[in-house]
């Protein structure tokens, strides 16, 4: 049996890779960006104010004019 990972930031990169590879394919997403946004630099924000991982995609639809921006956020928990 594997030991549980208790350090949440250690999960960010493996989960980002799964989101980029598997989740995007399953949801027919063509991602422009998939970033770990949990750390966000030194900007002062409140607790729980940033998602751990964020994806961005611009989509077009056959019968809907224009382009549509999709932003998905993920909270990673051990």
C-alpha cells in the first residue's frame, strides 16, 4: 500500500499533467494554457482566493457566432 501524500503542492504538477493529457481529451478541450496558479507570487490575497490549477481555452461552435472563452479551475486535495 502506498503512503498518502500529505504535501498538497507535491500533487500540483502530476495533476496538471493529468488534466492536460487525460481530462482535456475526455472533455474535447483544446487548451491554450494549463497553469499551476496556487502560488500566484507575492500578491496579497485572502486565504482560499486562488485555484490550484487553471485552464484556458477559446472555443468556437458551428451554429453560434464568435469565439467563447472557457476558464476551468481545479482545487487539488490529498
